C-alpha cells in the first residue's frame, strides 16, 4: 500500500533546471608516447582515482592527475577549438596510447555546461 498527498503548486520550468545539450567541435592531436607517459605518471601517483585531466586554454595544453593540485605538466600536442578541460581514465586510455603513432580526439557532445 502506498500513501501519498497531493500537492497543489507550480513546479519550476525544467528547461531552466536541466541545461541544453551542446555540441563542441574540437581536435586534440598528440603522439602516443607522450600520452602514455602522462597516463603512467597519473597511475604512479597511487591515488584512488586514475583520472587524467587535460586542459586546453589560451594556447596552453596541460595534463595531470585529476583532483591532485600542483600535478600538471605541459602536454606536447596540437589543439584546435575553444578552450576546454576534461578528464578521462588513464587506465582506459593507456592501451590506446600503446598502439603507437599519433592519436586524435575529435568532437564531443556535452551535456550541461562546458565546465
């Protein structure tokens, strides 16, 4: 048996509460060996999280352990697009980096704001 009570009220406009879906078009190109060294450095931190944080802003590209302050190094890569920061699991990314050559991450659909 479920008991409930009707509430007479006005609820907020869901469009104001849930951000619209946005499409970001950007390209990040990085050599596999460079990316692998950053993945290994994150995993060597011994933290619970193995998130690799990549930030591309103002022409500077940095990579470091997500959630660890002061651990960010320059990432030798090429970036074309608007400024963005994102995290990805280094343990997931490392096998792709071991394939060799240049990797290119292109376009993403983001839910919510770009922060």
